[in-house]
């Protein structure tokens, strides 16, 4: 995809967001709230001031990872609905490892704990990848199933083995040396966001420059031709799913080690699923995951302050999120509404 | 008086003018060939006549009366019928149900089956269009499905019948039957517009020919005044030189050999390939002649490593490669031109540059330590574009944005442009226009002249005859005969291909 493609994609997404906000305004108005008040709170809550910006970054960080995970799997033609489960196993593994290694120097501790979280996510990603390659089981089904397994399993493990001796089902608090360092003191913005951006850069490089990325793309776009070109389609499928799982696992690691400082069952408000929306908006580009993640993070943090200060239910913002997805993911509908229908020269008329 | 007349028809798709001021007129009761290369605008013009497209400008007359055609319904009521290249039949319904769908004879509000059958039999008897009204469409042959479509059009009162590339899906004997039907239809005055890009068929069956090129009418002539050469010149705008036919005597070295290769069919059905033994020597083209679906696909898949034979061995330059995957077979120096280029040959949403190395991307020319050498890859792609005359704006455009002929040139360039000693070319010119076909055949002959062994699998008998030193005839998965090309007559091949061995 060239620069022009990216630019028009960006413009298209921006229009989709504006349209969603417009309809959101109608809904807010119809619900008897002031649209001005709602949106000024939304904007201020998302971007107005250091604290708001920090909240947006914190809300965006897990989405950066899960969005990247899903977008990467898309490149191989795989729909990883299992980011949520991979995130849970990553989070628990990292928390447990970070606690267990308290004797090591902090830097080493953090690195090993992150790697363990990624490894756990990769291991969970391996299962649907292998089942797809071996027996053709559709990854959407298997990843959805594994979400239940992962969420319940982590809860079970915490309750029975890693429980903080308090009233709540959760692990003990990570000692400060086991945490991801804060980037901006006094906020919860941690090194996680930097790791996320590095992960984007790395996977973008893999996708555009490496033989592995080339083969994954070929498999994703036409597995028959890839096979004919000597690509090991099954191996690439498993690898793509494992990489995707590793990145989703890191989402959990970064949450556990950088934001919550512990593992808490059911802590995720659906980061794995929102990651799907992020990936859909990002389209073919890895870099586009960043603005897409920030968009959803901003709607989240802005929505919170809207609820807090203007008393407007958060659900209205969730609806706006849904509309954004709808407009981006249904391009035909969206472009029909906008009269932006792309001309397809030759298609349908070229054959005579 | 003309049965149909189209004047100054222009139709644009985006920036491309598929029809640019086209004139077309067909007389009542004639078979009118509409000839042109792929993309010349033939189908577009006829879809306009049938109301599937609206022309941007121009006028249409039916029986000299101005006609307003806004949809197929209008066309049908004006007595125009069309049989599409891809049939529009409901597979699970019977022939009769398909034919009457949309204009069912009724009795007391219910479908009057008896009357429907009688009407169908009446039409099919009159024109020799044999069908079994009670058979389900999924059970009958492609040729019969085409007859169902023709009857359907006739029963809706078609006076002018448009046939869009009707012979593309037929076996040689079926083509003869179709031509007989077309002649029978002409008798009572039905006009037939016959879209094709095949010269031989145009010469054989049509009364007059209109040639389109690049969306414009080149001219209309009586077939009796035309020669194949004059028609090619009208279609392509230049005459094509005969292939430079340097038949070097084949050397003895057998480069590719199949020994008693079989591919089992599904449980209970016959083998798809049954004990096929073939040897292709250096400097020869061995052509596989046969009606589509007699094991050609399986032969191609086995030879290129996409499928493991259930029995037998494949030997490549003295080495047993049975069970090797396509990647390893390619590494051994086999250039593979797949029969299904869209499915196997390319990734249509990736660029020409990316497609130009698919299959060789792991070689040290194009990657180092797992990283693609972008510059080498782009140079390589540009080289193919230049050398193989691929009409492309840039090597960054997607493969899917090229026309079929240019895609195939790109593919052939990729395969023949790397070191190889064996070529497996399956349907190398399927669906291509005259110019591209000519070019690709030349490339195959050039490969042969440089001592490669070429296995040519083609459903086009003319192609097999033109290129092959020897021909192997395949029927129901068996090789029924292998001989030097010159020792076969076309009639003989036709009989062998259709399994009538005893009559040869």
C-alpha cells in the first residue's frame, strides 16, 4: 500500500469518526443532555491537560498491543479473536514470574517477566494455529473457545495458588522493582507504551522487509499461490498465530506490570475485543495501529470524564465506539452514504 | 431491414471506454460473428443490447424501430435473448423448472407441469436441442446446460439470440452439435450473435463478422470474403508472423519422466490418473491433448509437486523426486506455469515486484539472512516487465490490476526467466488474446530451442498441434496414445480424445 493509499485510508477513517460523533451528538441530544457539554468534556477528558493525556495513553496502551496482535494475524489471513484470552495468560504469567524473581536485579526481572508473558501468549496462540494447520479447524471458533479456557484458568490459578491473603481474589502487589518503570511520574504512564511502539516498529519491519513477513502476506492473501511458490503454508500459519499471541500476551504483561501492579481476575474490560476494532481501523498498516489505539483510548478516557463531570452515561460513548467500527468496517455502506464510491476501472466491464 | 442495430454506442467504466462509438448491425436470420480480443468490448456491447448495462450514449434499433432498453426485461420483450458464458441456472432444480422459471405456465394458480414439458419438447425437437426435462441441472453436462439456456431464451420468444463465447466450455464434438443447432435456428429466421475470439469457429459458422478492437468497430464483412489472416489483422491491427520454428532435433537426455503414475479417485470412483508413463526429452515439447477434465489437472499437480501420486514415481534429471513439494521441485530447475493463474500463479493484491520473486524469494539473489533485498527484487521485476513486454504502469501496481494477458506474461517471465531445465506449462494461453497467445507460445518454443524439456498440457487442440513435437492423448486418466505430432490427423486426435479408440 503506497502513501496515497495510507492517506486516503486515514481520511476515510477520520470521516467515519466524525460521522460517528455526529450521530452520537444526535443520540446525546435526544437523551436530554447537552451536546456541547458532553463533547467538551469528552475532548478535555481525553486531551485537555497532562492528567487527561496520561489517562488516554494508559487506556490506549493495551489496545496498542491487542490491536497489533490482531492486525498481524490479519496479514496471514487469520482472525485472532483470542487476544482476550492471550492477554489473560500473559498477564498472570508475567505477574507470577515478576513476583517469583524478586531476588534478581530489577531490569532483568522485568525483561524475563515480559518475555514469559509473551511466551505464554504465544503458547496459547500456538493451539489454534496448530489446529488450523493440521486439521483445518477455523481459528475464530478455537480462539473464542480458548478465551473461556484462558479466563477461567487464570481465575482458578489465582484463587488456588497465587492468591493474596486478603479478602479479594488477586495476586499480591508487585514490589516496585518488579514493575515497569513510570515514564511520567505521578501518572500511570509506564514504559509499556514505549514497548508497544517498538513492537509496532518491529512487526512493521518484519511485514515489509523480511522473508517471513513476505511469506505470511502471501499465505494471507492467496495460500494456493503461496504453496505453489514453495511457501510452507502450515508453518507460517502457526508462526503468525504465535507471534500474534505473543503480542496479545504482552498486552496483559504490560497491564499487570505497568498499570495494575498485580493480576486481578476479570481485569480486562475487553481489550482483546476492542483490539479487533483497532485492527480493522488500522487496515493493512502496522503503524496505523497507533492512531487507531489512541482513538479508542481517547473515547474511553474522554467518556469517563463525560460521565464523571457531565453525568452522561458512559454507554453513550460505547455506542459511539460501535458506530466508528460500523462505519469503518462497512466501507460500502459508509462510502455510499458519503458518495465516495471508489471507481473500479475495468472491473466487470473489462472482459469482452 | 436489420434485426438489431446499435449506433454510436459509448460506454465507459471509470476512465476506460469499453465501447467507444461502436456501430453494430445484424440481419434477420443470420449468424453474425462478433470477433475481437479479450477486452475489445464485445461482451460489453452485447450486455448493453440485453439491458445489463446502460450505454452512456448511442441508440439501439430493433427491427428498425428505436428501442429503449433499460433492463433485461425490456430486451426480452423485444425478442432479444442472451446465453451467458457462465450459465445462470439453479443447479438443484430440474431442467424443466429452470426453463419455465419466471414464465411458468399455470393452471388454477399452480405450475402446469405437463404443459411446461410439452412446450419444452416442442422447442427441443424443432431445433435438435436434446434435453431431458426431468433431469436435475447438476447432473447434466455443461453442453446440455448450455442447451437448457438456449431453450430458455427461445421460450421467452427470442428472435435475436446472443451467445457469449459459447464454445469456451464445450468439447470438440459438442461444438459441432452447437453449430448444427445454430444453423437450425437460422432457418426460421432467428438472428444469432456469436461472441468469440476464435477465428476458426468464426470462419466455420458465421455468415458475417463484425470485428471490434479497443472498444471501436473495425468493420463488418461477409465471412466468405474473409480469410483467417485478414481477420487477425483486423483484430490485432497488424499481422502476426509465423512462429520462428527452429525445431532442433530432440536430444536423447530424458529430463522429466513419469513412471506408472496414478492418482486415486474418491472412494468408489475410478482413478483420476491411471498408470501414466511419460518421458520428456531435452529439446522437445511433449503435448498432452485431451478434453478438459480427463486427468490434466491431476497430471499437472503431480508433476509440480502439489499432489502426491498414490502410485508410481516421478524422476527429474535422473533424480527421484516423488513426494517433493513444489518448492523443492522448483529448486531442481522446473519452471511451472500453472493452469489456474489466479489461484496458483500470483497473489493479486501484492505488487508486481513482490509477485516477480514468488517461489525464488529465498534464493540468495533476493534475500539475505531473512531480509528481502528490495532493490534486487525491483530490478528483477522491471527486467521481466521490459523483456516480456508487460503492459504495466509501474512495478508497484498490484498484479490484480493487470489484464489477464499481462498477468500471464509476468508469470511466464518469472518462470522462464530463472535457471531451469524443465518447463511444465499448463494451459499457458487460456483466456488470452491473440497477441499475448502468440507471444507466450514463442517463449515456449524459445525454451525448447535452448534445450529445455517442455511438458505442455493444454485443452486447446490447436495449441498442442502447433507447439508439440510429440503428442500424448489423455482420456479418463490414461494415456491412450503417444506419437510424433505429424503422424496424427486432427480427426484421429478428436476420436482418441473422446475415447473412441476403436474407430481410429
